[in-house]
C-alpha cells in the first residue's frame, strides 16, 4: 500500500503523512515505513546544524498507522472521527537522522467498549527509536473537545 492508498484511510494531507508504504497488515498488526529524506522540511527546523526527525512525529506516525489498521479491521462509524484519548509510557531511545529508513509497527492489544488499546514502536535498522502505548476512541464530528461546536454544547 503506497502513500496515495494510505491517504484514502486517514484524513491528513500528503505533506503530513508519516508513512511512505505499508509493508504488512493483519487483524492485529501493521508494519509501515517512512524514508527520512534529507530535504524533509521539518529537518531544517529541528535542530539547526544537527537535523533530527522529532520524537513527537514518530508518535504521530504510530497514530497514523493505527488509523490504517483500525480502518481495515473495524467497521467505519459514520459521523465520528478517530482520536487519541491517552498516550502512556513514551520512550525515545535513539535519534532518527536524515537518510534513515524508519520502520513503524503498531499492534492492537485490547478493545473495551469504545476504547482501543495499542502499542507503537519506531525503529531504524532494528533498533528502537521510540516506543509508546496509546488508546484510541471516536468522537462525534464537530463535537471534538475544544472545538467551537463543543464550546456551545
């Protein structure tokens, strides 16, 4: 699955898509990759003279991979938006530099009612760069907390 196919499953622009391709997808796990191109605009800002791919964007890559996984295995709920409800146990273990091939793995751990528990891991050459546990749920469109619609409800 390439970027254009991935973008059909998640609602982000190609400039904010942190996966180039999905390598494998099962009922409980997704494995994707992102080449950290030396010309990637974020690298020029983080950090000047020592470019790094931010840990927060590694987490975002896991969130995006989770959305592809969940879209493939769970029926869509019209009128709802998948949202991250909790992030725990985040660990940044190694730096991700320009030219690295980032592997993104997300596993489904459990589902309880509307809460879906997942574990994400990013790595370069088999070495973990970031690891996290997170929970995803759904929010009604237009009533996402902090939105103008939520403030008037």
